[in-house]
C-alpha cells in the first residue's frame, strides 16, 4: 500500500531539472575609499564661575552738614599787630621791613657856658628817624635832630643883643626789640654813634641884619648813645602799622670848642618820643 502511494506521488510531480549555472560576472573594481572627515574635538568647557557672595546690607552714612571752606592764611609776616578798633575784620600784619618816624627830644647841657644861650639846662630838638630791619628783632636806624635856642638881652640905647646856639645831631645805630602781645608791645634797647655839629652866634644889634657886630663860630663833637624804650603799634589798614615810641638813655659827647668864645660841654640824659609808620 505504502509503495502504491509513493508511486502515485512521483508519477504526478516529477522532480524538477536543475538549471544550468549562469556565467559569473566579474566583480566591479573596488573604488578608492573616501577620506573620513576629521573628528571634531570638543573645546574645553570654561571653568565654572563661582557665584558672587551676597552683598551685605549697608546702612546709609549719617548726613553731616558741610563745613565752610577756610580761606588760605596769608604768609606769616614778621611783625605787627592785627588790631581792629572799628571791627572791620582781620588785618594782615605788616612785613615790618622799613620804618619812618617823626620825633621830638631833649639832650642835657649842664655847662655854665651854655647859660649864655638858654636858661634851661637842656637842648630841645625835633627831627626824623628811619630804619631798616634786615633780620627778625634787629633794626638798623639813622636819625637827625635839629634844635636852636637863644637869648635876647637889652644892650641899652634901644638895641637888643642876642646869642643863639644851633645844633644838628646825627646818629646811626642798631636796635634790638622783643615783640609781645602779638607784636603790639615792643620793649627795646639801642646803641649808636652820635655826632653834634654846633654853631654859636652873637649879635650886638638883633634889629639890624647887617650889623657889623655879628660873630659866629662852628664846632663838632663826636660821641655815642645808649637808650632803652618802648614801642606800641596798631594796624588800621592792611600791611601798615602805626607806632608810638618813648625812649630814655644817656649820650656821652665831647666838647663843642667855639674858638674865641670857649668850650661848651653838652651831653648827658636824653629823651626821644615820636610817631611813625611801619611797612
């Protein structure tokens, strides 16, 4: 039975004939491999930035009223006193380099011969003084004093006879002072050399300018002086000081030799006072 089934099966579907092999086609030539693109290297990532620290809370500063600007002070000047009697504001002190004064004074003349010219035993004079301050607390000065004194007597017959003595006193010296109270008060001492030029005149008739009885002689006496004094100052305007001074001292002077008339001895205690300016 089994054999019959197998025979029927092969008789109905014969085995297929195998196909002849197809000719082998040559394989295509291998093409050159395309270059591979470069591999992109990732850039280094930046370092992470740390977060800023938290800002502390700052309280606002206290409000301060503005301070008014202080004007620049002027250069320090060497002397003077900023006294303002009219309350007009501060004054600049003067440099005190130059000074000038008007003075009056007296010089002793204790001599019997001097009684022919004056009943007073002193010579009264007036004059000027100028000074220059080269350094602090020292003044170099020069002064001139002028005086003239005389007497008139009744010579009888309606005429008057007269005598007169005139002098020129020249002095140069140095003064050292000490400023006190911001320069308002200045005690000082001074020394100098002194020369006196004197002229003695006699006239038997003072009413006649051309009287033949007029005679005169001149003389010179050298000497020196030493004084102590006090100076007071005020400054009414900028860079100008007004001053007043008073000084007392002694003058040692030689004799005035008036030839035929004789010798007159002057010198002794002296006094000077006056007003001036300081620049």
